[in-house]
C-alpha cells in the first residue's frame, strides 16, 4: 500500500507518515505516525516541543473487499519548551469515520477478536 494511495483513498492528511500495515482476522490496519512538522504548540505556536509519550487512535474507514479497514493514527503527547504547555496532537477526522479509542493496546491486537 503506497502512501499516496492512502492519502487519496482514505483522506489521510499530510503530516502523517505511513509506517506499516497490520493484517488481522478479517481486517486490515494501516499504521500512521505524526511527523515532527505537526508538533506545534497550540498556545504560543512554537515548534520547539518535545515528545513526552503517545497513544493511538483507531479510525474505521472504507472497507477493502470484505475486509474492514482501520487507520491507526499516532497521537503524540507533547510539551512546549517555550511556554511549558502540555498538549496532544490529534488528527483531524475525515468525514464519516468512526472513532474508537484503543488506549495503549498493542498494535498487534488492534484487529483481534474479529
Ligand atoms: Zn508554547
């Protein structure tokens, strides 16, 4: 799966980088991580931020054949080095997607139980 296809087919916006595909039982997950360019302080707009951790959000998108397709997007937890603000960088959701929080569940289990 190419990154450009992901952008066009599933509405992935720029700033996210495709890293891998996880094949589960009856579903496919595309894993995306946030690029450094997305990490900007919402309070002072400084790009001098450091990552403090991350979680993942799982978005169901259009199926491929009979497979359910999920986009697993990284939500970095950051702290601004300029003003001290802590914040998350959450992806904007393309329309008509369903959002499920998966917390810190290992990625290999995203598709489990299907
Ligand atoms: Zn700041």
